[in-house]
């Protein structure tokens, strides 16, 4: 049994809460957490389209970046 800190992101606010977890789980990396924090600080509308243009996608792919299932020219929101 362990205690985990979760972050709920609603209405562009981060609401941390703790929960007792009885089974093992993987934690998010600091990079993922900071990406969420920076996005919430700089994006007013999380339902707005976040462009994934071909040039940027190609650069990320060439540098072996994690793409989280996104494809070039995909229409995704910042919340996605």
C-alpha cells in the first residue's frame, strides 16, 4: 500500500489530491508533469486545436522523441 499524489486538470486548474493505492502503479515522469504545468500556464483554452505540423513532426521523429501516438497534421486539442 502506498500514497500517490494525483493531479486533476479541470477548467485549466491543477487540483492535486492524494489517494491510497493498494496495487503497484507507474508514476508519471517529471517531464510529463512539467509539460502539463507549462501548458496550463500558457494555454487559455485547453479545447483549442494544438497544431502538429509536418516540419515539427519530422524534427521530433528524427530526434527519436516520444510521439504519444500523434501523427503529422493530426488535429488534437491541448487537452489531448
